C-alpha cells in the first residue's frame, strides 16, 4: 500500500479579476457613501432653503428608497438588456442626479433629484454585485462578495465624516459635485474595460417591484407626516394602512410569482429569513440613530459639520479593525456568534447614548458608545454576508445578496422616519433640552429593535462540523514470487479488501479538489483494471451544489451515479476459434490410454467469469 497526495487544480487571479474587484469596490463605496453624506449638511441645507431640518428628512429617505428599489431590479434588468449597458445607465443616472442635487433651488427639487440618484446608485450596486460574482472563480466568489458587503458598510459609516469635511471646507453643494468627476471617469472605464455580457432572459417581476416600492414609500411617508399633522389624520392612517397591506401582498405574491425579486422559493430556510430580519433591524437603528445623533451634535451642542463628522472617526476605526477579524474567525465559529455579539454591542451603544444623552454631555462620555457601535457593526457585516451566501443555492447568490441589501436600505429609510417621529412625539426642534428629551426616547426604541434582532440571531442554525477523512490509493497485491508463471496467469483477478479511511494509520490528507479546501473527503479508487476513478467527483461519489461542503448540499455524481468509479473499455486479445473443417483435419492427439467418446459440446461448459467486477459492485462506498 502506498499513500499519494492529490493536489487540487489551482486558479490564479488575473489582472482582469483584480481590476473588476477594485472598480466594483470604488463604485459601491461612492454609492453607499451618499446614503448618509447629507446628515452633516442638514443645518446648512436648512439655512440655504429657509426650511426646517425636519422637512429635509426626505433627502435621506428618498435616496434610500430609490436605492433599495433599484437593488432589486438591477440584476434582472442586467440579465435582459446587458450588464455593461445597465451599469453605464446607472452611473449616468447617478452622475446626472448628483449634478441636479447640487443645482437644486427648492427642497422638493432636491428630494426628487435624490430619489433619481438613489435609483442610479442602486443599479450600480446591483450590477457590480452581478459582475463581481461572474468574474470571480468559484473558490474566491465568497471572499469577493464578502468584500462587497464590507465596502458597502464602511461607505455608509464614512458618509457623515466626508459630508462634514466638504461642508466645512467648501459648501454643501460639493457633497454632490464631488460625485460628478468620479461618475464620468467610472462611465468611461466601464464602457471601455468591461465585456458586454448578459444572463438568461427572465421575466421582470414588475408587480413585485411595484408592491415593494409602494409599500415602503407609503409607510415612510405616513411616519414622516404623522409627526407633523397628527397620527389620526385622514392622510396618515390610510397611508400606513395601505403600506402595510401592500407589503403583506408583496410576501404573498413573491411566494407564488414565476420570477420573484425576493428569493423566498430559492431558499425556504430559516437562516436566510432570519438574516433578512436581522439586517433590516440593524439598518433601522443604524440610519435612524446616526441621523439624530449628528443633528444633536450640531444643533444642540453647536459643533461644526467637520467636528460632528470627526466624532464618528472612532466608530469607523473600530469597524475597520474588527471587520477582518469577523471575516477570518467566521470560518471557525460560524455566523451566529458574531451576529449576536455584533448586534448586542450595537444595542448596548444605543442604550449608552440614551443613558448619557443630556444637553451638555461631554464627548468623552459619548466616545464609548461610538466605539461599541462601530465594533458591533464591524463584527456583524462580514459574517452576516457569509451567512446569506451559505443560505441559498449557488445560482441564487446574486439575487439573495441584492434582496438582503435592498431590505437593509429600506429598513434604514424606515428607521430615519420612525425614530424622528418618536423624537417629535415627546420632544421638538424648538430647544436643545426638548430635542435631547425626545432623542433619549428614540434611542431607547432603537436599542430595543437591535436587541430584538440579537435574539432572533440566536435562532440561526449553528455550523455543521464536517469530519476529516483521507485519500489512499491501494496497489494490487503482487503475486507470490515462488508461484509458477502458468499459475500466475491463470489466477482469476480479484479485488483486495479496501479499508476505510478510519483504518489507515497516520494518513496523508489532501485539499479536496471538489470542495476547494472548505472540507475534507476521501476516495478509494478500484483496483479492477476495467474501471477508473471518476474524473468529475474524484472518486468521492458525490458532487457539491454550492461552494461549500456541508452534507446537506451534496448530491450523487451524475457521471458515476454515486459509485466513485466508471467503466472503461479493456482490450481483450481475440482468440481464433478453429473451424469445424480444421478440427476434422487435425490429427488425433497421441494418448497413453483409450479414447473416451462423449456427446458434450463447448456450450455445455459454463463460461469463466472474473469475480473482480462483481466484488467491486458490492463494495460499500465511503461516506463523509
């Protein structure tokens, strides 16, 4: 017996893959940066338009809702009309709407331009996700998509800092003008450097998109207007009721739709649904809390936009430090502990802000809250993204990631509207004390929502442990040296007893070429010369339906039907059979005794068969 190591085929990253990853990350960062870039510019916008800060709330919500809607529509539009074409269209809309926002003369024009900007940004984000997933090798696709998640999260957190710096050093219009040269350069690079690809033409779920957009717009509009004209007014109650009905109808429609935008039928697993709810709760509190805290720092404590943005630097730093830690340790510990701890830290941070939230609170007392909030966000981002990838089939990865991102963004818009409404319910913008009083109540509610998400995360199934087994190739036992040559030739071929992996002492393991290092598996090639190891499953008998190796996503190999080997044609030398005439003409052999005549023929004797094939079929297939 000899042990041999089997090496998996390696795929090296090409320059095109690196360029795609870099370009997609930059485009996504700019898009997500604009989600909260306006928050530190709201007082400047209010002074310019002679409007209240409250009336500018839609400049954040409109962008988030447009972004969420386009995140759902981007992938099917790209498959039908071409990925590069739709990416260029999204960049064009984003760039033109950025210029329109900078040139806005009224609040209504600004809100409309922000909505168009969000639609363009959503197309960019969705198409970068699709292009990135298609360009990456299978073994690197999960890492690339986790980078997509991480860049998007950091872009959201960095928005207030970049916006505050631009407003303080230049003018509020520059938070939009800065997107124009970046967008023009991105359009030129995308048109020249990307291949014109498209996916399978599927029906676009127009009813699903309409229900999603109408439902969230009605809910956000009702929450925003309720604090202004009363919760029992004839505008607010129908809006909230219609929004709730449309969202309920969305769930019913998506379950039965032929080509749904929300992949409920592609998953049907508690893990994915739980991660969607958790992501929505996290963004609800993240967007809403930052929207109000940055106003508190500027309106109540009279900080400049730059100083208010710099106050979030510890939060960004903690997220940048801990995000890679969560991504590395996730493979060992799974999704659940990092999601639960991350959301727990976010809830603790918001509770701390609510506890110390007074008019003259020092920044040193707010600092632990910013650090804890950033740490929780960093621990949550990549494991949650990996959890989404593990919860769906390989062909539904892009759709599931886009749907999860859309729910996150829509949850952020709802969080801004809901927490602002809670602040105005017990407080107001009239004085610093009134604002701080309402802020405390809103932050406690935000902490409760995130804490609920942490409890839901405990329902996520834990990681399944995959046993490690080995690869051993057995050689046929040699014939005894003292055996006669004729006896060796006439010996019928048999298969040796093949031990299982557990019986091999100190084996040599190898990286599985099927699961690409995510797990370990074994094959034991047959010694029958008429068979060979299956080239598709490498003798394992099973192939994977995704990019990981848990037992619940494997299926029998279609080539070998789960046996681990396939038949091969063995050339058998032809034996010339004497003709009857030759037999009659042949001389009779010399004998030392009498010749016995019989009526038996060759057909009366049983044909000799080889037992190796039958023994091979009876061998049990090793399991993982």
